[in-house]
C-alpha cells in the first residue's frame, strides 16, 4: 500500500466516524426538542392552573367580604389555625427578603438581594410554600412574582408564627 491509499482509507474512516457522531448529535437534538416541547406544554398548563387558582383566591376574598358585611366581623388568619413547619436559616433569609417587600418580587430580585443562585432561591420559595407559609404567586409576562399574604404578614408581625431568630436578620 502506498501513501495515497492510506490517506484515502483514513479519510473514509474519518468520514464514517464523523457521520456516526453527527447522527448521534441529531438524535440527541431531536430528543432535546421533544423534551423542550413537553416542558413548554407543562409550563403553559401550570400557568393556566395558577391563573385559575388566582381567580379562585379572588372569589374567596369576595366571599370573605360578603361574610364580613353579613356578620360584622372581619375574617383573617389566626395563629392557632396556622401550622408552619420550622424553617432552616437559609429559608428564613428568603422569607425575610419576601416579607420586607411591599410589592411582589421576582425570583431574580430575590437572588440578587440575598446573594444566592436563582435555582436555589426558587427551591427555597417552594420549600416555604410546602412548609405552610402563605405566599401569593402571580405572573407578569410569564415571569413569577411572589409576595407574603397581607393578612399573614400582619399576623407574623404580631406573633412571629414563623419563629424567626435574631441571628437570621442580616444577609451575609
């Protein structure tokens, strides 16, 4: 065999190897596209569900107003009815960051405020909700914004339901 035959054989082997790699990448890309479409569909569905929940909350508030007028008593959160699981120190920091805001705040704003990665902040907010902290979530242009329920916020100021310690008041 001479140099040109070796060169030709090597080119063919490289072509075949690159072709196999290309096919794998295309397969992988197709899988990613399918997953992306599924994730997008799930996200849109969750946004619809969240909007419906927000509408239900509005209806509940309307019912509370009607009941307030009929009974002459204001219905609000009571400490004895609240069960909030103990928060970790990091969850307390996120809670305080949301609690001190007078308006809905985005996850990105929270992440900057507490100096934590966005994914970690999302996880902490989910933990707060799962532990019973009444956080209202709304969407503006597809972006989630969170805020502590106003009645709970007033009650927290009076009774410290979450059990915040003094050492967690500073953001390190």
